[in-house]
C-alpha cells in the first residue's frame, strides 16, 4: 500500500496519475477448417493460359507476361486467335503434380481464368474456353485427379477482373473500340457465380479459391461477401483468400482494419518484415520476373534463395506459394524444375522443420531463423542455421526452458552437446555445416514455453489529452511485471503491476518481467506525451456538408490547389467524388468544419488511392500523399468540443480511385467521419 501512495505522490509531482481497470489477455484464434493449410506451409502456384503462346513476346519486345493483352494493347480479336492455336501436346497432369509433390509442396493453385478471361476449364458459360481449342481436353479434370491420387490439395485461382466478358466493367482505358452500352455488371457477377458453381461441383474437393483482380472500382465489399457466402455454400470447408473482398492494402496484401478479408492475407512478391500474430497469410512469388511463361526471362532465383525464403516465411507463420509458368507445349520450364528438385532434396531431410510449425517465439536469431512445434509438455525449436558459426557454438538467446535434446536433422543419430546459462542456450556443432543453404538443429526443451520477451505496453496512443489508460501485458507463466514511471530501469522493488494504469502527464513507462525476484526479460519502454487540445472556432451559420473544389490535371503528388482554378465547386455531404467524374487525372479539395463531441485525443486516418492529406486548422494531421495503391496513414491531434476547421486534399492519377476518412478516439470506435459532424459556414 505504501508503494502505491509513494508512487502517486511521485507521479503527481511529475504531473502523472495512475488508477485501475480490468485486464485483458493475448489470444490466438483457431479454426479446424484452416488446419491443413496452416500445416502445409508450401504450395505451387501455376499461371497457365493463352498468354503462354506469345510467351512474353509481342512486336519484338520480350518483357510481357500474363498481362500481355493489356501491356501490349492487343485488340480482342487478335488475342482471341490464340484460342485456335492452344495445343499443349506435352501436357501430363501426373508429371506436374509429382513435380510439386517431390518439391515438398502440399497444394496446387492454378489459374482457372486469368484477367484475359480465357477459361482453362470446361464451362457452359462461354465459348472462350479450353474445350474449344485444338487440344480440347479439360486439363483441370486431369490435374484434379492427379492431385487426389498423389495427396495434394487442388485449388483454383479465379480472376474477378475480366478483359473479355462483354458485361465486365470497366474496359481497359486504351480499349475504346469495345462498347459498354449494353454491359451489365450484375449480370457479370451472375456469370462468375455460374462458373464458380462449375468449378466447385465438377472437380471434387477444392482446397482454396484464390481470387484476384478485385481492385477495380466496380468490385465492392458487398459483392465480396456475396461471393464468399456463395462459394462456401457449395463447399463449406473451402478456404478463400482476402482478394474476394475490396479492402486489400496494395501488394502488402493484408486487409485494412474493419474491411471484409476472407480467410487469409496475400502479400504478393514480398515477405512481411515481421510475423503477423493472429492472422493467416501466404506470400505468393515468382521464381523469375513473370507469372505467365516468358521465354526470354531465363534467370531464376537460386534454390538457396528460395529455400531461405520458405524458411523465413515459415518462421513468421506464413505460407509460401511459389509460381511456375508452364509453356504452351504443356511443359514446365526446366530452370524451375531444377530448382524444385533442389528444394525437394532439402525438404526430404528438413521437412519436419517446416510442416505443421508455427512462427518463431525468439526475438533475435542472428544465425538464421527459427520455427516451432509447441506440444506444451515439450517444445521443439527448429534452429535454421544459415550462417554456420566459426567457433562451432550456436547461441540461442532468450529461452528459459531447460534443453532436453539437440540433433541436426541431417544427422539425427548424433546427439549434440548443449549447455544453458539463464536464458542462453549453447549448442556445440560439428566443424562443417551439413547443408550450405540451411542446416536445421532440432532443439527439444522442457515446456511450457518460457521466452524472455519483455511485457507489452498497451495504450490507445502515445499522445493523449488529460489522461490515458495503460496496460502491461505478458503471456508468460509465473511472472510478475514491475514498472517505473521515472525513467529508471525496473528492479525487483519497483512498482508491481496488477491493474491498468491511468496517467495524467508526460511519462516514460518502463516494464519488465520478474520471477522469484530476478529479472527474466528485457525492459519494454514507451513514452507518453500529453497534448493541450486545440480550442474550437466560432461558426455563425453552420450548414450541413463540406465545400468542395474539383480539379483536373495529371499529378504524381498533391498539387498546390490554391494556385489552380477548379473545374467545379459546390457542397457535398462528405468526402465523396460525387458528382463523380469517371475520368482519371482529377483532384478534390474539401473544406469545412468538424463538430467534435468531446474533449479528447482523436486519431484521423485517410485511406486513399492515390494521395491524400488531412489538415485540422493549419496542422497537417495525416500525410498520405504520393502516387500509390490503396494505402492507409494516420495521425493524432488533441481537440476540445466544438467546431474545428478541417481540410482534406486528394488526387487521382490512373487506375482505381478511393478516398475514405476515418476518425477514432479512446471512446469512439474507428469509423468513417460521420456526415452529421461535417458542416460549412454559410
Ligand atoms: O496473377 C498474378 C498477376 O498477374 C496479378 N496477381 C498475381 C498473382 C497481378 N495483378 N496486378 N499485379 C499483379 C500487379 C500489377 C502490375 C501492373 Fe503491370 C503494373 C499492371 C500494369 C502495370 C505488370 C507490369 C503487369 C503489367 C505490367
């Protein structure tokens, strides 16, 4: 009790105050439907379609891939002629599937229809399909049978965007010869459903539906939910990627907060810098620079890079979907096959360190990566050694569990010597690495897992008005959290955390885990700063809506709108593009007042494609400028109740156009800025 009193005095002197509330815990979702997919970790992506015929070359240029019809601006009648040439006589489903299986891949995702609209399966919905080619065979039937025979999950890619179907909108911007007069997007969605029904009823069990091409303005979250529900009504256990919705954040591939996101995230050609706890995700990637076959692009990533990327992804809790672009003959590019064979050799020795593992619990693994199987009583840490230690000692830091056994997966019969000092485990390794790319040590330790991670300091924001609530969280067993508010490192006599704290002034919180009076973690630090909120303005005649100015121009970042002459001005209820110009190359500047209900810290964010900014008074609160895909940025400001001048700027160059403005505070869940809060002066 004395502690608490002393502490309050201390904090009051430095302008702070702590009080109490209930504690929350850290939890992970689990889902039986996702189990096979989470265990699999490694799959084959296949991009195969009519684009394999030009093989990346058009009019002497060789840089094209599956986007060739768009990128080379091939008229539809010309592209359609590939249909009468598609004859992959060397195709053999068993060979493809065995190649995947031998590489250690557990599932295959293949393009049933890419953006060009050509259906690589037997469909009643369009003539533009593989049955009407010289080949005339349903390759998907054969692949499905082979997958079931060899125990791989068979999965379909399906593009929402369709450059062939007359009802799909919009057309490519260069495609001025295809009329949109009788196009009906709802009818296109019915077409999609009819095709999806065929895909889900004629090819046995489908593991995943992998949507893509969802980013054009015609696709919406509601369509996404409708299709998601529809697909699951046909195959309840199927897994559906997040591109079924409309809230993907660029090639990072994750869904913006609050948006509908299907079952897993889809980073494209990139690996998230950290794990994403509580979410399922899969990085898809090419081996060379193209998804579809490109005969000129013969440089492929070395097997070493691919194996280490697979390991890196597994260590962060994700899946790796590695692409092949087969030729128009139906063969797999030999460079790809060579690499898959090397990966297969590595997997045949080390597969158990990938399949069924979860993300690394260790914070730092300078020698490589770590994956884990947590069996509670015992825990297996797979130590993926990329950089073999010169002194023969592998140092594993941050683990308090007692080591039971360590072996190299390449030589499982030979037990390695292990020693431990506090949270440092040292494993003696042979002089030479058994595998130059990645040698895996299987370290078994006594459970339950006890990693020396510092506690988490959780609060709404680093900035606050008047007061803020701070929680200190850990999921470690048998530890107490001790903390300070004066900048000193916590020791065993520092304040003991039991309930959430309430702070009323600038403070640096430091927190650390202790067990039996000894520190058993590093120290977490977070600084909190109190802001004085801005005073409101007088608005004499508030009228609903904001003033807008609409501009036209070609920009790569926000122009100085004040120096430009607007094409149109008026009042809008909110930050929308109505009266919508269906042109590209435009900009909007919105000006008005936001009626803030309560003195507090507020976090604004804009989600835009392309750039945007948000000002409150003269302060730039959100800077989301620049040419980019759907991207979200936020900023915080303290405000008192009343009217505050708000200005939002936006520009759109080409492609899809989105602007959403969100507001959030400790008492206000994140939401679009309510229209009722927006006014202008009459
Ligand atoms: O199916 C594969 C790609 O075709 C598709 N998603 C993966 C799985 C994809 N869609 N968009 N993108 C990838 C990124 C967009 C790239 C573009 Fe371009 C830049 C489209 C137009 C300019 C790349 C370069 C394609 C054509 C030129």
